[in-house]
C-alpha cells in the first residue's frame, strides 16, 4: 500500500447503505448493510437477504457487479 495515498470522501459506490437490491438474476430481494472497496478498486457489499429467500444464509457478501437496484 502506498503511504502517500490520498483518501477521498466522495461517494464512489453504486448503492447506498439501506438500499433494497436484487441479486442472482433478480430473484433474491436484499438490503445493503455494509460496503467497501477492495485494494484493486472493486466494490463489495454485505447484504441481508429477505427471510423467505434466505435459505439459511441471511447475511452474504456479493461483488459490486452482482446487485441491481430493486
């Protein structure tokens, strides 16, 4: 990591925390609960899947290219 890197406060994310999204082809309703950008610049989101779609795994991490706005 570059010690001289500048951290900005701009919003580079596609989705906001608390926003409802779909993933897996629009078949799973979810809510964004956390997000981060990797060192390679990729977005990752922590999502909570709605109860009827959770299949025993309510909390998941998905890549930024996967969710679509609901």
